[in-house]
């Protein structure tokens, strides 16, 4: 017996010696991982409960109304709506469009700025199974028209500030069969046949609607636009289950509570503000402050004004806050938690120390993707983590990618994707499982675009995985760190910019000359600033006309900050524009012999050494 015990101890000693590093990591990560398991199980149980009851966003709103009818649901500047008022408006929306003949599966586009009525509109439509396409209010002309068309919208609801934008796309002559609805009374309708909802609603019932078809947990709720990896904006399908996954994740994983007052300074046409943020009110009766636009000078004043306890953020917004002069208000708030993404490691501690922030919860999740993660324990710079043992439940990985072609590299023996070791750069992929609340990939309205995001034979033969298009690195503790975008997009001002979309618009103002758009890194900024190389050896491009055209056709974040005039465009072996060398040059005018221009006050002016120095030192705000 003693000899056997000795052998067992010896074997254990060998195992401990061999795997001591792995055991050490498991021990130091144990408290974090146990917390993750508890929160994750709580989330999945609530999702299963919602699935069992066949709940939807509309039904969850009604439950919140029944709990707290007179509690403030949404604040926006000096306007408020109680839960009862939100429900009444949503019911009027539902009953009006039901009477108009709209039915389950139809699509209405919504073009409106941040305001208290915004969520009520799409909630009302959801009650009768109508899908709302949430349009980016910065878009104009062709990009705006494209978003309406790709969603196959039967009608458009728009706010009074967007009447001229609607008129512009009507003038393009491609919307003859579309219905138009101006939400506000007193606004001039964009076109004569537009109906004014504020007037129509006077005779519409606020009784909860009785849709002709059942609307359920797995039905489509919203279309949220993303630039994806190539081309014009794509309409990502958000089902009720995906809405709940995102909003419930904010509650269970990130720690937002029912009695919080949450402020979102983000656009509510995006997932972060419009689903994760607004969803706290819909599901948990949490009061939500919707700001018209982000204002660095008013941010802390608003936190105090509304007694905010949780706010959302983007890394770019945090940099703007740090650039503001110090004020008394910045430490007089009652914030206990900030939830968002993009906080750089180098400003993490400076931010929480200066503004007295008890806790930051960084998260990651592509609009259309099936992989979400959270860094709820404040690990600087990490977008989230996954414990090693969750691999069997949520198969995700970083895989090696060819830097030039963007193709996923494969093991010559197995044919499967090659996973990255800790510390190695790779693209994030997540296994797809249809019908699963987390692992499903509903895709886009365009099936061809959906197929481009799916990778076959990743973890095992015959499987499929979603390509996130994000390059990351993972450390041995399981934390993930964002590094860059893959392919033809870059991130700027908190938005994904499609180089192909910008190139198409740019070429139309450059007499169809060869153009290449790419992102360049600038010190002190998040993401990459847009830069365009234009092949114009004869100097024929009128930069004043170009600047004016880009302003009318592209949202501010998509307009190239820099223009480089080159002799000719180099092509790859497959006749694609060669951008890698251009991107490496950036705006280094000591290397670049071509003329470079910078966008200042809506005009492109030469980037001389003095301006270049001010840009690199952060004196010029891009």
C-alpha cells in the first residue's frame, strides 16, 4: 500500500511539474472564472425562460409597464416619457400600421435622431411583426437610398429634421412605391403624399394591438446596419432572441441593475445604444437617459442632472473627455459603472483616476456576429475574456490569416484553420449553431453578403464559423485585446468605415480616376483616420468640388481626412488596388514625395511640415 501511494504521489508530482504554469493560471483566474460561470448561467436561464414563454421585445415592454407604469422610462434633454406613455405610443403605432395593411415580415425604415419616441416607434411595429430598419441619420443621397432599398422597406418614418434628406432620395427617382410618414406635426412633409403621424394618431386607439399573426421569440425584430467587411452598409438581422441576449447580457454579465439610471450618449440606431442601452428599460424597467448627441462639455453635467449611476461609452468619447479642462462636475457625479468598448490601455487608469470611476466594464460584440465577450473585472485594455473550459460550450478562437490576401491559413494535414498561440495575432472566429441564442448567425438581408462571413471546416470537418473581421491577440490568462480590422474596413469615430463605399463616392467626384481609400494611424486617436490616394498626375481634380461633394454624400466619420495625389495606382497580381505600401507610408511627409492634403473647415489644404507637426502632437483635432 505504501509503495502504491508513493507511485501515486510521484505521478502527481510529475504532472504538477509538467503543468505547473497551467495550474498556476487556473488558480489565479479561478475567482474571475467562477463569477463568469454564475453570471453566464443566470443569463442562459433567463433566456431559456424567455424562449419557453415565447417572449418578444414588445411583450417584455408590456411586462415593465404593468410593473412600473408611472416610472420615467426615457429622458432626452427636457422631455420624458413614462412606461405607460411609451406603451401607449407603441400601441398607436401598431394599430395605425395594422389598419394600413402592414403585416408580419414587412419592413419600415426609421430615420430619426436620438429622442424619447425613437424606441417606442420600433417597439410598436414589433408588436405586429413589422421589422424596423434603423437608419444611420448621418447618411445622405445614394448611401441613404441604398439602406432603404437593401432592407426592402415598404415605407419610411422620418423626423422633421430629415425632410430635406428624404426629398433628396425621392429626387433620385427610385422610390415610387414607398410610403412616407412624417412623425412630427408642424414639419413640412418631404413629399406631398407623406402622411403626418402626429395628426393621424389623434384618432388611433392606444389599446394593445391584436396582430393577425403570432409574433415570437425567434422572429425578426430589427435591421441594424453595419459596413461588414466590404461594400455599402449591410442590414444585419436582429431577432427578438438576439435583442434579449444583448440586453440581458448587460444586466447579468456587465452588472447593470434594475434601479440604475443609465445614460447612453451613443446613437440609438446602433446595437450598443439602441439595444444594450435601451433594452435595460424594456426588460428591467431601468430608466434610460438618451442624449441628443455626445457633448464632452455637457457630459458630467448631464450625469449630475439626471442622477445617472451607469453610462455607456466609446473609447473615442473618453479621449474627448480627457482633453477637456478640469471641472468640479467631473467628480460630483454618482456613477458606479461605465459600460462600453474601445478604452485604450494607455488611458485606462488615467481616466478612472481623474473622473473617479469605480468600475469600467469593457465589452466586445459585432452587430451581426455570434461572439460576445466582456471584461467585467477591469483588466486594462482587454475587450473581454473566455475561460479555457468554456471552449466546449462556446467554441471561439483566433486563427492565422495571410496578411496580404486576408485568407485564413489552414493546416496542410487536417485542412482545418490554424489556431493562434497566446501572444500571436489572429482573426476572431466563432462556431455557428442554428437556433442557439448565442451561437446563431442570422446574417444579413443579402444572402450573398452572409455567405462571405461564413468560414467552413474551422474547428472540425463540416462545421461553419462566423468571421468577425477583427484582428486580436489573446494572452495566457484568456484575455483578448483588439488590434485592427481585417480587409476593406477601418474604424474611425466609433464607426466602421467601408473603403469600397468611400471609393465609389470619391471616384464619382474625380472623373472616375483610380482611387484607393485606407485607414492610417495618428498618435492620440482611436482607430484609423481615413486617407485617400488619387491617381491624378495632371492635377485635374478640383479639391474644393471634391470636399463639397464628399460632405453632401458621406457622413462625417467616412470622409477622408487626408488626400494623397499620386502618379499612378499600383495593382496586385489579381488586379486589385495595392494599398499596403500606401498604408505603411501613412502621412509621413518625410517619406512621401507626393502632395498630401488635410481636411480643415470643409476644405482640403496642403499638409506642410508645420501642420503635420501639429497633427502628430495632437494640437489639431481631427
